């Protein structure tokens, strides 16, 4: 379930980035007011998926390993 959610959120993020880039030189107040709340909503939804995923990882690994996994995941997310 989680990979499918991640792909869907990734697709929505890519579409939002594309929309931003297409409007960067002609950004209006209304467009900006539309983009930012959607971006924040996507971030919130991604965090919810990561929380659920961490719960599953925590069940399978020792606490220190789970934290290391979470740190690595965080770094990878920031690079994307």
C-alpha cells in the first residue's frame, strides 16, 4: 500500500512543480494562492505516509536501526 501512495504523491508533486514552472514568469496572486496550499497539503500527506512507514520499520528493526533508516530516508527525501 505504501509504495502506491508514494507513487501517487510523487506524481502529484511532479504535476505541481510543472505547474509552478509553467507559471513562474507570469505568476499571479491567485495562482500563488492556489499553489502554496496544495504544496503544503502534499507535504502533510507525504509525512503521514512516512509516519506509517516508520511504524512498520520500527516493528521489524531494533530502535537504533529504525532511527538510522529514518535518517537515511529523510536525507533521500530532501535530495529529491
